[in-house]
C-alpha cells in the first residue's frame, strides 16, 4: 500500500515491487492496462523508458527518504523519462493519479 505521508490518503492499494534485475527489466511490459489503485515500485531506479508499452502512465520519482523529487503526468508509449539524479526509486501509477491524489514535489510517500 502507498499513502501520502502528510494526509494518509491512499494512492495505491495494490502495489507490486520490482527490485531484481529481471523484475525491473520487465516492469509493466506485457500488461494491457494499469488499473486504478494498482502501482509498480521500481528500485533502484532513476529513469524509465516506455518502449513497447501500450498505454500511458503517471510516474513519481522518489529519493531514499521516499520524498517526491520529480513527477511526470501521462508519459506516453515510446518515450524516455529524464534521468533524475536524486531519485532512488520510481512509482508507476495509472494516468491521472498524480492529479487525483494531488501529489506534489517535496512531499513524503509512505510504502507498506
């Protein structure tokens, strides 16, 4: 589960973690959609690509204290994110989640 640290608002109720070479390599490849309430945490990670993806996603870059250091709304298939030096992990979310949950740069996310 992923919640906003300041408010306790649930961002992701069904979290998968990609923390091995193969799970990070696969990421969301081969999936048809990311449903609302689902998310993927990739760690370590400071940049993503959308090659071979079939849908857009929201991306939240986090540092080692789980503080938001960069946001990308609705990154489209066949795009590459910038490399965010401060980021140690990336949270991939359904498009619209950043706006719906009002996720802001500098706030802290809690993951359990």
